[in-house]
């Protein structure tokens, strides 16, 4: 009884403190609701106009896409219908290359080699950790659900299989890190190709067949001394596409050199900083068109995709398995990781990324979404520009959580089907879009985590320079939407209201 009497006051005091805290927050919430005016609602709608427009565009695109499926549009008609969405993709992809180069050079040049080295190590550790977790989730989910169970009667091969050795793939990766021509790296990547060649193979003179032929006919023996052998050999080749890895390596190296040049490199720093600012202002203009483009992108893809009944039971289960794995990684693993490291509410941070995530869902391209991701992280979530300019371009190039999960799951699914020559060209399109959204979310959360872990180095650098990035942003006119230029931006307030 004495023990119970001792514990009761402690328990009561805890409960009272909890009740007082709940009552205090309830009163504050009531006061905030009561103090909301028409101007507050108007300013909120203006501040989040593009997020709301984008969400409405996604909903309308889904409705419009499923409504038009009954008309059985031809391939040409679908392409014409999707043209506004194609324009958005081209606009965003136009800005990716200068944005990657300018952001990396300015981000690295603003830090010393020690700070950038620590930040780079943290980013790489984060990328490796989340990729390994994504692969494990994919393996566990596919083993539990077992989507490849059954026969493969409804499946067929599409395309041709290209044999690539692991050694050649690894060497191609290293070759692409050091492009011999930077201009060519803007539109081409190195890729090893294979071709058949005939080689002469000498036959040993003690071969019994050769001896017999010599005895029968000298001329015939001379022909058999050398034989032609067919062999598949690797030859240099290329594929169309931006060599982002090579440009990232060059930009990081160039930024480190500019940063070490101190005053001599100031002119180059200012040039790339102005270039980055100009690109982001172009992004702000393109955002006016983004909701319309996303609407037609999503509607066009829904009209174009195959019916689930045509896809077949196994591939339908495979699609469901991929979606479940991506949702577990994006909704549980990444937010939990952010909370454990930063001790902050991950959903407030993710709320500021809605526009980037919806754009990723619509465009199905993490590179094309990169300009929007910059805007969301820096303007809405208030992440330090020196972090975003380094972490995001590198993450968009090497960090592919959704892709890693998808490929690990696909490999085991093929093994379950017990056939290694399947190609899944008819799988529903939404799977790829969720994969891209997961990639973008992983990059963005990585930027928040790296900023939190690098906060001491950033503060020390600010103290050495005598002015921080925040002070610099106050002096400069930030890139923002035209309708928001007269409003005072407060990243933390806007983040909370999201």
C-alpha cells in the first residue's frame, strides 16, 4: 500500500501535465481558428495556389483518362491528346542540364573541401543505406506475396535480350565518370556494344586429321592449318541521353577548384550563382503551365495503358507487389528515418514537397522533376541552398530507391515464374510513376537529413565568411512566383501551414 501511495502522486502529476498540455494546445488552436480572417485565407490560397492547382489537375487527369478509355483512341490520337503534357516534359528537361552544373558548382564552391567532404560522405552513406533497405523490402515483399506462382501461359516475350557482362557494365560506369568531351556528354553516354568477328586460329601440326590430310593432299593440308573462328567481342559505342554522372563528377571537381581559388575564383562563383538564379526563375514561370501539362500527361497515360484483364494474373499481382513495396518504403521507412535522425515531424517536411511529388507522379522522371524539387526544398522547407545544390543533383543521378526496390523484386519474380527471358512491357504505367515519386521523396528527405547533420559545418563556414546564406538571400531578390513577389516569405510558417 505504501508503494502504491508513493506512485500515485507521480502518476497524477504526469496525467495533470498531459491534460494541461492538451488543454493549452486546444486553446491555442481555437484562438488561431478564431483569428483567421479573409486576408489570411486569401494569402494562404495564393501561397499554395500551385500546390492546389496541381492536386486538382491530377484528380481531373485521372477522371478524364478513365472517361476517355471507352472511346478506344488510336495511338496517333493518344499522342495528339498528350501533346500539352509532352511540352511540360520538354520544358523541364531543357532546364535539367544547366541546373545540375550550376547548382553543383555553386554549392561546392561555397564550402571548403573539409565541409564538402563530410557532406559528401553523409550523403553517400544515406544513399547506400536507403538503397539497401529498399532492396530488402523488395525481396521480403516478393517472397511473402509470391506473385510469380502459377503458369506463364498469358506471357510473351517483347524486344530482344542484350547480353551484357558485369565487368563491361562496371567499366562503362567508370568511363562515363570521365567523359573525353563535355559537349558530347550533354547528349551521349558511353556504352559497350558487342559484335561478331572472325579470327584465324592456328591448328597444331601434330593433329591427326591434319597429318592424314597432308598424306592425301598437300594443298588441302595448307588450308586446314588455319581456320576461322567466330567470337563476340566488346566494341566502343554510345547511346543517346545526358551523361549526368560525368557532368556531376566534372561539376564537383570544378566547384572544389573554384572554392580553393578564393578571390581569384570569385568571378566564376558569381557567374554560376547568377546562372542558377536565372534557371530557378525560369522554373517559377514554367510552374504556371505545370498543372495543365500534368493533367494531360496523366490522362494520356491512363488512356494508353492496357486493361488488367489483358495483362494477366501474374503480372497484375507483380504490379500490386511493386506498389505495396514502394508505399512501405515511401510512407513508413523514409519518414521514420527522417524522424529518428532529425527529431522533427516528417509529415510537415513532406507536406512542403507535395508539388514536387505530384510532378514526379505526372512526369515519371526524377530528372525532369529536379527543378521543382529545388524550389520546394529551398522556398517552402527552407533547406540551406548549399545542401540542396550538392545533394539533389547527386541524388537524382545515383540515388534510386524506387528503382532498386523494383529491380530486386523483378529479379525474384522472374525466378518464380521460372523463365529468365521475360520482358514486362504491358505492366500498368502507375508502377513506374510511384517508383519515380519514391526516388524524388528519397532525395528530398536526404537533403533534409544531410542539412541537419551538417549544421555545425555550415554555421562555422558562415562565421568565417562573415555573412550567412540567409543574410545573402535577404539582400537578393529570391526566385519566386510573380504573384508572390510582394509577400514576405517565412519558410517555417508556410511549412507549418502546409
